[in-house]
């Protein structure tokens, strides 16, 4: 046991293998990608959240958009990166932890009122990823400025809107959540166990083709998971517990 | 010279006092450099140079008083005083006087022994008929050492104004606490960094948080904390960033697996937890309000739901009720929770209390 006093060449302890695998993406300054939970990697052309990109998460309120947007931050946060949520009113802290966020590095600005764009702009560049829910439709000027600032400051911007028209600036990746169905609740029995939803992913990237993925948003342990059910034949059962793919 | 803000000396749960005090320090610092925090609510500054600059100590007191009152913004009175040495200066602030240089021993002589905050010594001395610092100071130093020991010698020298510092006057944590509220330290220093240190990312984020708090107000920038309880609102709370962590190991609570609580709903938890629950109406097929009976069962199957006077929505499925008799020993709260899925596929968490339904959370 010895301590190096040299700040520049600080001796770092060897990490356990499984921790090192999770830590690498955000601890490397040169990395252009932020890690995602396995279940969400397939939604993105890079298999990860690109720094400086804008991702749109659209869907009707109550359909799982907040869960999906915050889930995009979970691995970044768990691996040591800072995240922020602006304009997400009354976020459920326990649900955020179940999604895998590390509360110590998540900044919530639930009610920025008129200053939502300023608050988001301030956080871009200061944290690794920002989720923002603009109140109503965002003005094109504000949207373009924030997207440009995100690209310049290399922070991933996730915009949460009720419908794709709520963000008047073309995102890099657009995720639309629909057909959400809760499982596990019958007429007076069971408990909410998971929500199966279809997420349509479209990227501006020319090589990527739009695809529909079926995801648990969330699954029975509160995290997000890919559904093993084939997209063509979604089976719906009120009694079977959703499988949680690790 | 010492400045004391009596109402800021004890920190409440929200950490407002430390934040206010850092504003007081900033205001004082603009008038005179070398302002030094002593403990929460009190600070010192060298009087000689600034008083010459402002044209006398009385002028400096006026200027300083106005600046500090402005920074306090109504948070109580401010006491300013000057004397040689920290101990005398703090008492001078309490009395609101300016003691001339060399006059500290005389000034101290009339104070009671209680101000030394050494109750054992004070009791012993009072039995000997010594009640004031002046009487104590008059005792010969060598007798004090022989009869009362080393600690008393230090107090004796303080009472004689030979020494200005008395152990216990300065709060060793004050610097750290102030850096915390100013956002110069991340909230949870011990565990924030990946290798146990503070990374560049931590500092960047803390700076942005401090700027946001300055712009939107401290209550607008929040952090999540996990707690104990059954309510979604008890188990996870949002508190202002930088507010005082409860318990001795704030970081540990955040990483600990939540303990099992009977009556707690299994995951997934609601993604939206309303700070102020909304009134809801739940009726059965005949339009009668659904109630939770004494046996913990619903009076009838719910058929329609309306939130905050909004349109009626069909109830497709529900689960519960889960009874949660909180503080059952005082009989104060009997609550039951119900998960409801409506016709649009949206799930909500309702709570029934005293015959009324409330929307507590949404599963968005």
C-alpha cells in the first residue's frame, strides 16, 4: 500500500475484468461513443449513443417514453459519467434507480419553466448526456441552437416529445414508442410486471434502415430488456411474467 | 473584527443556512479581502487596513452591516464587533461593540465563565467563588496549572487576552461545507470519482450545477436520494443539490440495496411520482364511488377513472389494493394503493385515504 503524490502519473489500481469492461468507454477521453444498456444498443446505428448527437424519443404520454429516455442514460451514469434531466417533471427516483441510474451523478432540473433551453445549454458540455423535455413545441431557433451546441460540446442530447413534430430539427436518431401494453395486471389480481412496447428506430445515417424493436419498458425488475418475442407475432398474455434477459 | 449571523448558526435539513452564509461571505469579501469563516454563521476579517480605507472603524461597521444585511435578505439580525483575538472578537460581535486595541482583557473581565464553554471548569471555579473571566484572569498562572491542569491554563490565558484562540471556536468542517454549497465540490466527494478522487468530469458538472442554481434558484436543481418507507415518495426523494446529506454515510444509502418493507409494491416503480398528488375519482359500473373497506377489499370492481376532474377513462385492469397503514400506532394514516391500467394502456398508481382517491404516480 503506497500512495503516489504525483498528480500526472497517478498510479491506478488494476480493475476487475468485468468492471474494466464497463468503465472503458467513458473513461477514455478520445472515445466518441457512450455505452448503452444491451437492450437498447440495437436501436442505434453505432450500437451506442454518439457524443454530440441528438436523439428524439417520441410517443404519447404514459406510453413509456420517459422510461426509454432515462434508460438511455443508465449505463453512462453507472459507468461514472454525469447525466442530467431537464423538464422531466416529478421524476420517480426509485424507478430511475431500478433503470440503473446512479443518483449521485444525475442532475434533475424538473421545472425550468421558461429557462428550459438555457438550462439545457448550460448542461451541454458539462455532462455526458442530457435528457430534455421541452414544454410544448420547441421553437426552431432554440432547437437548432441546442443541437449545434450538443455537437460542438460533444454531449449526447436526448429530446423527449409527445410527437415527432414537437422537435423542429432533424435528429440523428429518432425513436418512436407505440403499442405499449402492461403485463401482469388482471381484474383485481397480480401486479404490474412489465410493459411491452414497440420502438421504431430511424437514423439519419444512410446505412441504417428503419426497424421496429420490441422492448420491455420496463421489465419486471425495473430495467429495460429486449423482448425475445418475434416482432411479427407479439403474443400478449396477462398472466405470464415477462422474461428478463440479463 | 467579527461578524455573526445568529440565525445561520444551525443548519436545517435543506441546507439553506450554509448557502446564505456563503452569500454573506461573498458580500463581506467585496468590501475587504481576507474574510475568514470561523463556523457556520460567523466570520472574521482584519479590521485595521479596511477601517483606515473606509475612514474609521465605525464607517467600516456601517458598510459591512449594510452589505451583510443585503446578503441575508431578511434572514435575521447581524452582529458586528471588533477586538483583539478571535475569542474576544466573537464576544464583541455579540455585544455589538468595538474594543480598542489592547482593551480586550478589560472587555473580557465582566463576561461570565460560561462563554468559555467549559462547563466542568466553570462549575469548579464557581464553587471557589470565581464567576467572571476577570476574576479567573486575576488568579496567578502557576496556581492555575497546579490546581486545574493544562486545559485550564489555556482558558486562563484566553481570559487574560494573552491568547486569542480557544479550541472549539473554529469549526473544522466549515471550509468543506462552504465548498460543497458553492458547487466547488461534488455533493458526494468520497465516492463520486471512479478511482476515489475527483475527476475533471465531476468538476465540470459541479460548475454547471452551481451556475444553474445561481440562475434558477437553489430549489430548481435537484438530486435524488433513496430513503426507507412504503410510499414511492418516501423511498425516493428529490432534494436541492448540495443540501446536507442525512445520516453519516450519505453515499452508502444511495448504493445500498433497498431493504424489504412489508406493503411495498414490487418493481417496476412509477416513473413519475407526483410531489403533490392529484385528486382522482374511481367509480364502479353503476357510477358509485369505489371504496376500500375495513377488510382491505374494494367495494366493487372499478370501471371508470377520472383524474383531477378530467374526462372519464375506462378501467381495463387493476391490481391491489395493497393496504399500507402507516403510523398505525397513532392511528393517523390508513392508506391503500391500487395499480390501474386504463383503456389507453396507461398505468397509474392510485392511493385511497379517508374515502378519497389520489393519483400518486404514473408509469410513463
